[in-house]
């Protein structure tokens, strides 16, 4: 995929702004993306996402597999839930977690594939 190269030597700012303005992310979108990706910057949250990529799980199961306390796991799940990365399903007294949508799974899988090829 060929991308245009922009250099406005002698750096005419008006010409540069006009050329790339449609490509510039809004502050709002940049903030939302940064917040979402921040969830992927924590190894524990990535492990949770990896587990939920395989199956729906309750907090107790996550605690067991991750060898972490319930408050610690719940803390990470709260962050992921607030960022709409995980979805919640209640069944009686149990709360089950799964990835919110295919986009999250795609981001995780692409990141994992990239990491394996570094």
C-alpha cells in the first residue's frame, strides 16, 4: 500500500494542514483509542483477555487459572468492563465474562501474532 509523502519544504504550514487535515484523528477519537489500548498495556489484563478469547469464564475460574485473588481479578475486570472490552452475563448468583465483540478478539490476535514475529 503506497502512502503519499508529505514534505512542505520550506514547511508551509497552511499547505501541509490542507493536505493532511482529512487524515488527522480528532482529539476525541484519539482519546478513545488511547484508553482502549491502555487496557492492552497490562500483562494481567492481556492474560484475562487471552482466556476470555477461548471461553466465557466466571471470576472464580479466572482467579483459579491466574492464581490471583478475587479482588485483584475483579479490579482488572472492572477496567475491561468500563472500556467495553468485556461483556457480562449474569446467571443467578454467577457473573460470566466474555469478550465484548469480534474487534477486541481481532486486536488481541493481531497483537499476539505481531509479538510472535518480533
